């Protein structure tokens, strides 16, 4: 018995699951196609991919329409100040911890004391407790509820044959006036329990006998149904039970037999056709004899005639379909059989249904609430639906019209069905018996527009001494296959064409390259070489891609022997910041020349700054600071103590050594290196310059650079180095004079 009870629960749950799968609702079950296969669909513009700073704002709770929001954004200088304060507070916190660990008390400017205080001790103790609590404790844990549930499922797992472990192969039913007897042939693959015919509301056996005289182990489930425990193999079973004094009776079969034979005496039997049980139960109605001796059906007053609600959803997509669902209305319980008409040309493609002369036989078991099927319809307009007059059902018609069809309806007025579902128009009709709805559908004409859109373009130019290599990467979307022409520069020699990474044997004729365009999203790469060296002003090649494009990336790599002076092109691109720095340098040179602290005129300050600014701004700052410090030392009146005087002398001497060493070590970098023009911008670094344009109509935007040979810079920096050498020879005696004024060194006795 221990094996039978789990099988009872398993078979019952599996049977309920199968019944739930068979019953479906009348909702839109799939997405409609946006376009027809042969439609000329516009691709639209390229999809932007740029995204700068983005911030998400969220609210919890209802928001009224008249509520406003004010967004406060801190300026950049305030953010920088907060960052400095954060670092200062972090250093202060570190100092407090260090003072506490060293058991010292430090006094900061302003009288703030650190260390030796109770607050600092509490902070340190709190940090210690926090750090210790972070490490997890090692302890045994009870298994989780999910793990215990998984173990239980493994222990009570049903055999692999469920729900077909046992079935009734044949049933022979003999219905008498006062009792019903039936013989069942049972086939079992495992030792399981199988439900017996009968129910609490209808007929139920009171005697169960196995062939061969074996004991019949019968179980009663929670809902009152009887289950028989059988071993693997073939069994013959006999059931007997009385017939109650009613006019109608239902004999339910929880496990429908494969073949059933029925003999009746005084009863009308429904729910069986061609030795098959249609709805999972036999419906018995008692016959009565009238005065002429003829038998007629006698209905019980408490039993209602069959009535249903039929919902048809006609889907107008690339293919036309209709999904029909028959819902039980009356009787609430018991078997139900209806003969439902199909639409004109309807062909059922789901389920096993019997169709005769354009009508389908619908059967429901006592527990089943609805039956549904899916059919194909021919794409024929007009389509007429007619509600049958005097039928035992009410019909509801819904038309789901995709956006590739224009539909018009005539006949029954359309009901108010609310908003459309998934961009599909849904029209609902509630006809009465004899009413009609005629659907007229037509395909709309396509609007003119481009079927090709470039979502990304990448043009990379690498210049050499006598020629340049160009790579063009295109990412496109197309709604149809076609031939597309790219117009390249006349001197372009195409070296490679790749489509989705596969090489193609294509050549350009008179600067025109014809490419095959495939439907969908694809990538194209075209490589070519152009003759000609980089001149004073060099522009990216003019390329006409023949369609609008978005997300245009351009890059130009200049040779190492060219000196970059300026750039131009799309707004988002490289910028040469040296010229703005030079303007500031000119201003400072004029100011220093006017002040007259050092024996340098404005043009000398400017010349000194121009030379160092092209390769080392830090060295320029050290040299300028050294000259200004010497000028201040010359005008300074040393009325200080001897140790302060000596400290200042050491500082002047050390600064002189640092300045001269910086000049000596940095000059080779300027003579042998390349000038730093402080180029910054979109993906620009080193010799690579990058631009970005959001979109173009057909011809890619042009970007240009102004460069000169690097030997011009070498000659200028060499001349500047010679001038600096002679200038230092003139400045060093003045520096020595500034250092020796008021004495070289002071002893304690002189003080």
C-alpha cells in the first residue's frame, strides 16, 4: 500500500495537468508580423548610438499631473572643492588614527588636538569591532526549505511512464433497470493505482472483483473517487453497482477506455460514438412508455439542456487563422456534446476533431469547462460570418487585424472593445441568431522611402611617406536585396572588400564600387590605397556612400616626420591647445617684461617660454621660478637671523643647481623628440586624430590637418637652443651677483 498512495496523487495531478493544457483562453496568442515578405519597407534613418552623461530619476508613489520638479546641479568648481575637502578629511582621519596608535597628542593650526582623547579611542574601537564583524563565523547550518523540498521530490518521484502507466483497454457496460455492471480489461506497465469509473454525484460501484479470485485493493481518494491498486501486467475486472431512482444519470470514466461497448435496457445513452467515449462519461436518460407503447425520453426537471458560448478570433496576419473556443454554460456539470458549424473554408490544424459536412463534433467531460482549436482560413475577401438561428449557443466574434491589412466591416455594429492589443486592431461583435458580419480586407500601398540605412560608418586613414591606406567600415540595415554603389576617390586602388568578414572579388571602375546589399543587418569593409604624400593641408578622402548615415567615426594617422599645427572638421574632434597656451604665454611675458625684476625683456621671456613650452612645461616653470627668485634675492634686505639667512642661501643655490640640471637634461628631449602641441579631443592620441559626426546625407564629412615637415621644428629648436646657451652665459654672472649680495654665508658670531 505504501507504493500505491504516492501513485494515486501522481496520476491524479498528471491528469489534471493534461486537462489544463487542453483548455485555452480566447486571447491573442502570438505576435503579428509587421511587414509582408514582398513589401517594400522603409529602413528609416540610422539609429544613433552616441550617449553622453545620463542620469536616472525615480519616484516611489503616485505623481500628480500638476507636480513640478526642480533639478539642482552643482557647478564644476563646487564638485572639485568637495573632492578636496573629502581628501582633507580622509587625511585628518588617518592622522587621528596614527596619533591614537602612537599615543601622542598633536596640535594642528587653529588649536585642534588629535590623539589622547576619548572620542578618538571610541572611533578606533568602533573600527576594530566593524573589521572583526566583517569576517563570517563558521557554523553549521540547517538545510534550506528548497533543499528539503528537492529531496522530497526525488524520494516521491513518479515512474517514467506517468501518466500512461496504466489504462483501460476495453470496457463492456451492461445497463439494466436497477443496476449497472461492467467488465474492464486493464493493462499496467508498473505497480500503480488506477481510478475506477464512477463518482459521488453519479453512479458508483459497490462491488469490485478481480478475475482469478484475487483481492481487489481499492483506495478512496480525498474527493471520494475510488482507485484500484494493480500490479504490472494484464488484469480483468468486474464492477457492479445499483442505479438510483433518478431520470438522468452520469457514469464518469476518469481513465477513458480505448474501446467501449454499451448495452442498455430502458435508458437513452449519450456520449459514445463509434465505440469511443467522446466526453469522458456516459450520460444516461431514463426512457418512459406513453399510452401507445412507444418509448420517449423523460427529462428530469433539475437538468438543463446543453448551452455554450462560442468565441471565434479571426487573425488577419500574413496568413489568416481562426481560433475557436467553446465555453460551457449549461449544464454546470456532466458530459456535453455539441455540433458546431465551421467558417467557410476553415480547416482545423490542431487537435483531434471529427468534422462532417462543415461541422465539428465538440465533446466535453464533466470536469472540462471549454474546448478550443486553431484553423487556417483562405485569404479570401469578402469573408462572411453568420450566427446560426435557434442554436444551443451564443457566439462572440473578434477580428484581430494586423497592420498590413485595411479592414472594413458591414452588418452587426461593432462593440466597444477598448484599446488595441500589441499594435493590432481588435474588433468585437456580439451577433444574435441569424445576423451576419461581412469583412472586406485589402493590402495598403507602400509609401516611398529608402530601404537602406547605414547605422555606423568608420573611415580610417593612415598616411605614409608617398601614399595612404584607407579603410571604410559600414554597418547597414536593409529591408530588401539590391545593388548599391559607393563612389570612392579617383586615385583609389581597391585592395580588399569584405562582407560579413568574407572576402569578395569586387573591383572599382572609374571610382565606383558596386556592392551587393542583403536584407537584414550586415557589415561591409572596403580597403584601398591612394597615392600622394601629406602636404601642408591634408583632407580625408571624399567618399559618397549613396545613402544617409549616422554615427560617423573618422580617424587620421599622420607620419612621425610631420609637425601638426592645426585641425578642422566636425565639431566633435581634436583641438590643438598649444595656441591658446601660447596666448597666455605672451601675456605673462609682457607682464614680466614690464615688472623688470630680472634683466630680461618681454621678447626674451617670450622666446624662453616658446622653446620650453613645446616639449617641457615643468622645466619652463623651474627656470622662470629660478630667475624670479634670484631677482628677489638681489632686492632683499637680509635683516634676519643668521640661520634664516643661511637657509635662504642654500635654497637659492639648490634652485640654481636644479634649474641648470633641468635645462641640460631636457634639451636633448627637445632636439631629438617631437613637439607636444597638447592635442586632445575625440579618440585623439599621439599621431592619431579622431572626429565624430552624428549624421550625413550622402557624402561623408571632411576633416583636414595642417602640418609641416618635422625638420622645420628641429631647425627652430636648434636655433633656440643656441640662443639659450649664449643667454645663460649672460645670465649666470647676474645670478652670481644676486647670490653674493649682502654676503655668501653668516656665522653665529656675526649675528
